[in-house]
C-alpha cells in the first residue's frame, strides 16, 4: 500500500479513515476471490482484535505503514 493522499473532503478525519479502510479491504477481498477459489475475508484498520477460524495455509496478518491487514479464507 502506498501512502494515501486525500485530495479534498469535508468528512471528519475518523470517517475518511474508515472509508479508506473499507475500500482497501473490499479491493483485497475481491482480488483474492478472483485469483483464488473460495470465500476470502479481509479486515483493514489501525486498531482491532480478532480470533478467526480459517482454512489451513490461507491466513495472513501484516502491517503496512499505519494499516494492519488481516486476510483469510473460510467457507
């Protein structure tokens, strides 16, 4: 993920941050489902906890800049 530059907005900072996180998560999920079989799930945020069930060899949790990304396949 590259640094995100918001060109113009009248949203409160928290709302724009959440909007960006949702957009990133949707893009990652859609891309994984196009390239690999199955149902993929993706969570992107700056602070969250999780406990998930997932298929073997399909889980990743990593951080890019200030964003943490959780991706896994289940279902």
